[in-house]
């Protein structure tokens, strides 16, 4: 597996220009690809691979182009 930069939800939110809560919600619904690194008693540590987020954006852009 090629090494890819891991991003926090806040960093992904900045890339997508949305709130971090939107990123958490999209990850929980399976809309955004997410890595669940471990599950604790109160919360789960999640990160996002930059390459996955960039692919997600490209996919959305190509869908938007087809709908126009």
C-alpha cells in the first residue's frame, strides 16, 4: 500500500469548505471514506487518507459535469 497523508476531520472540512460536524456526519453515513484507527470507551479515533478525499472530490466533480 502506498503511503498517504492522514488528515483530521478539521483538515478535511477545510479542504471541502464545510464544518467539521458535516465531515463527521458524512463519515458516519458512509459518504466519505474514513479510517477508524481505534474505538475507545467514549469515542473512536478517525482519520482520512488525503488520496481518498481527493478521489471523492474528483468523483463529485465528474458527476456534476455529467448533470450539466
